[in-house]
C-alpha cells in the first residue's frame, strides 16, 4: 500500500501484517482475518501464529513499546493493539480432548500445518507469510465455492466443541455461504450435544447470527438440523406449522423468517422478530374453517420473560424484548410494518 504526503513524496503504508512481522518473526497471518482479506474485505481484527513461545511473544511486544494483553497467555495467545485493531499472536499449538471433556489439552508445536489442522473450518485454516499461502485443507477452493466445511471429520470437530454446531450456521449466515452436505449431516447427528455448552455461549453466537444480512439462511440451518429443538424448543414447533389463516400465505416458520428479514439491524428488535409469534401454537382456536390466535401477543410476552431467564439474558433485554413481543400488533410498534409485509 502507498500514500502521498503534502509534499508529493510517495511513501509506502505499512500494513498490519508487516507491522507484526517487525515485532516478531517469523509470524503467519491466519484464521478469519486472512479469510476476510482473501474475500476482499477488511478484517475487524487480526490473528497470527508463530513458532515462538508465549514468553518470547510477550517480551517482543514489550520491546516494541506496546502493551500486551495476557488473558489468553496460558493458551499461547498474546494480544496487542495496532492501528486501532486488536491483534492476537498465538504459538503454534495442537489440541486434544479427553473423553467427556470440552476443555482441550494444549501442546505447543513448531509446525504451522499441525496448527492449522486443529481449526474448525477449512476457510479458517489458511495461513500466509510473505505472500506465500499455506492451505493444506482446501480453504481457498471452499471460499471460491462459497462452502463451509469442517477440517477433518465433522462429527469429531463437533464433539470436540459442540458450540461449533451453532457457529457453522452463524458463519454461513455471515459470509453468505452454504454448509457442506457432510457437515450438515453431522450437525443433525450431534445437535443434542449443544446442551453441553453454556447458554451464554449460545446467546453470543445467536446474537451475531441475528445481526447478519444472511440471518434467514443461518436460522433455517438451525431449524432444519434440529438445533432449535434443544436451544428454543418452543420455537421448533413452528417448522411446517400451517397457520390456517386467511391473513397468512406462509407457514408459521416461513412467516417468522420473513419478518426477521424485514426488521432493522437492532439486536433486541431482531430477537423480538424471532419470538414475536412464539405463543401461537399454544393459543390456537378453531372458528369455522379457519384458526384464530387470540392473545398470542400477551402469552408470547410472558414466554419471552421465561425464555430470557433460561438463556440468562440481562433484565434489561428481557424487559425490552418481551415488551416488543407484547406490542407487536400495535400500529406504532417497530415490528408492525415488517409483520404486515411478511404476511
């Protein structure tokens, strides 16, 4: 990259990978930041790997007059800020999981390929140094094909860390990619293992998914693979649910997805869009040849309070989302227009 001064002299602008290389060498850009760059996008933060141990990384950062962030040091990761971006440098490592444990045993190694082999998805298992790409698992081809695929056997990857079952749907929504057929099959096979993961981690991934432009596709994966049966079982009832209503052309789940797609990118509002009709299957009454759902807004708000507590939301979020669900049929509701257009 180049830049021009007021005097007309052209200077080369140092990139973040080059600045990191000045601090510690050798170092490889890896993971999501490299994936984003290969897709022509600017990374929000940067990940690097190096054969050097954490003590050496910390020392070199301090010698560069930078403040090291040490919260991940015991796992080999040291962070710092460069150019307003968070940069994390991690010692090459491999991870092994004991039966029944989600906490990996970490061992430092000196091989970049072994380090890439521990990663979740092929699009995140690519490295670059001095414009030389290391891609042992075909990540660049999957980026080109817009496919999310696990590194190695997907069932093994999901058993190691079941949050990956949720993360793959979020990443597909974020990137606008499809999920590889064998990976999706393993999602269905291992969906119940999401119960081994803390609800706080569920919510963090769902928050990110709901705020993506591709939220609709990610949520479809969660429904079709059975994840919602364990995360939000009340919501799972919406799949293929015929509303039998003259006001709706679509089944209940399709309607919910359409409301989300038409809702502004406000997190509480998008959660409310996801849950706005959650009570419908519980209040259904038949009138003639059509079904009615009286008071589904009131019961829905009460269900959101209980779901929010189950998901360990803050009291503020519980109050806000439940209020939005309760009022979603009012003319002044921020959900009203999306709800109307989705019918």
